[in-house]
C-alpha cells in the first residue's frame, strides 16, 4: 500500500519520465528478442546447408577400393597435400 501511495504522490512529470524509461526498456528487450530469433533462424539455415552438403558428398562418394596397392597410393597422395 505504501508503494502505491508513493507512486500516486509523484508529480506528473516524474510519472511521465518513468513511463518513458519503462517503454524504452521494453523496446530494448523486444529488439534483443528479435535479434536472438533472427540469429536462431540463421543458425538453423546454416545447419540445413551443411546437412545438405554432407548428404550430397555421401551420395557422390566413390565405392571403397579394396586393392592394397591403390590404398597405399591414395594415402601417399593424401599426405603430400
């Protein structure tokens, strides 16, 4: 009750200033929430692109060559890169 009485006893200019500050804080909070939402969408889109690329790489993969000579050649070429 004392708190309500305190706010009722304040002047109009003080109440207006407090309302403006509260509104500003609400706007900042909404902007932060929107930014986080946009970042989450961006991250999900990036994950989807990476998943699609991985899936395409798997689909384009060549079958494993079981020949030991070819495997040695492939490993030696890989190490030279």
